[in-house]
C-alpha cells in the first residue's frame, strides 16, 4: 500500500483468521495467508494452490479468484462478530474472520463409489435433491464476479492445500 493510503487500514480491519470450507466434502481448512498491499511485489506462491481475495479501501471483499484446478470459490464473506472468538480467553479485539466457501473436484474413486442404483421412491427423491444442490454449487462457481468499487486495495493470497 502506498504511504498516502496507509491510514486506510488498521490491524483490526484486515481479517486475521481465514477458513476455507469445502462444500462437497463438508471439510474446513486453515490456509497459509499472505497479505500483499497495492505497491508491494507479489510473493512466489504456487498458483495451483492459490486463492486471491481483493479487499478495497473500506475492507470490503472485491474480486475473489481461485487459481486451483481442484477448488473453485462459490462464496467469500467477512464476519467481525464470529463465534470463533468464544474459544479464546480474553477480549475480542475486532479482528475479522474470513470464510471462503467453494467446491472441490471429487477424488478419483469417489465419483464411481457415489453412484448407487435407485431402489425406491425415497432414494429417487434423495438423488434429485442432491442433483439440485450440486447444480446450484456449479451455478455459483460460474456466476460473474461483482466489480470492485475502488482502485485502492489489498490482496490476500491464500495458499489452499
């Protein structure tokens, strides 16, 4: 970030905790996070495990991009009042939690093992509900991103492993 914009950010504004939720496998990961301000060089991070989150000068989420062929982002949100702080002793200092939700590619044998014959009406209903849920996840992956409100920004690179 340039010197004339350095007063836009405080340590309480930028999310200090990041969690990635895989909607396909219902798992959570705690990634390695790199903060890059607008006039700093970008660190050498393997692109196949990279998620970029652009924060504008008001610390609102702008563009979110996943460079991983194995994980695509469906939602990204900030929560400054998260219950994650209840786990720790002491006062909450206002630092935020960023939650990145997305879908991962199925594991090699998982797709074949999940194919089950339809045996009854309840099984058919469950199959249709699962299809609709997966269809909504795919739609959210391919929906166009919202435009950024400002040119002054901070990028967070998140190493998804």
